[in-house]
């Protein structure tokens, strides 16, 4: 997140297991909003970045993701999704570290 903040980004984050730890590490910041749900973290965001592979992220509503993001783009650092499936839902999908088909 430090690299994002260095570029002027505001981060809305959700992790079902690490919210308390994130609050301890980062404290109160104007450029960080720790959200209570994954859906809340999407609202008005420019993009979705997936950096964890918890089970509750594995079967998302791609329609909801597309509707909530101001720019329909997903950066997936865990390669959770099939790129063709995501594309069928009108999202640009960047699968980080996966070889192109």
C-alpha cells in the first residue's frame, strides 16, 4: 500500500482476517479506509486489487464488482479467476504472474 500512497492513491481495504492488524500497522490515515465488508471496499473504487485468497473471495458477484467500480478493472495477484469468465462480465482482468494464453 505504501507504493500506492506514494503515487497519491486512496486505499479502501478489506481482509476478513487482518483488519485489526492493518489498523495497528497503519493507524489512522486520510488515504486509508478499512472497510467492514468486501462490498463496502468496492463502492466508488477505481479498481479492485486482490492480494489475498481467502475462501470468501473465490466466488464473487462479478456483476456487483462491475457495478460498484468507477473503472471496471480487476488486478488479481492471486490468480483466483478464469480470465474468460471475468471478461464475459464486462471487466478488464489483469492476472498478475500468469502467462498469457
